[in-house]
C-alpha cells in the first residue's frame, strides 16, 4: 500500500485536536475517520475527499479535482483532489473543512456488534476413495 507520507503528516497535524479520530488502511490507502465516519483518504498522492451530495458539483468544478470512480462508476459524494489542489496548507485546510463539515451532519453511528462464532461442529467425516 503506497500513499504520500508527507500528506499523512499534514493530516495528522490538522486533526491533532480531534479525540474521535481513527485511522485505518482502506481503499488501498489510509483512511481518516471521525466518530467512525469516513472523512477522507490518502490514495497514492491524491486526497479522496468526502464532500457530500450538496457540495459535489461545486467541488467537482474546482481545479485539480476529478470524479471518484474507484468502482468504475462516479460516486456523487466523494471527489479526488490531485496534489496541486492541496499544495498549500490553506488549500488542504479548505478541503478538510469541507469534509469535516459534511461528516458533522451525519448522525452517530451504532457500535458494530460482533457476529457470534459458528456453533457448528467441525466435520469428522473421512472420505473414502
């Protein structure tokens, strides 16, 4: 999994005061979650920004932004921001503010429940030739 380590450091600096931050490997990159909601992801040298449906068209019209087409079909709540789009700390903060503002509109996530382990006994049949 390759991703921009410099961008990783910048994101950690931006989110330094957040106590609800979780970072996980996801989408072949590094995903930053706030209160268990995906906020943004570093994929290679790009920023995958979760901007929400209401901000999508406006964000897509900005320079250095492309559709998020990870699945082959654009997802109308996320965009890729190319490195030139977050070169300055202010540009990066602007993108992250959009992401955080969207995530803040989402309700609390229910805790994940673990599935119980299967109680089926393992097969003890021996196969005859």
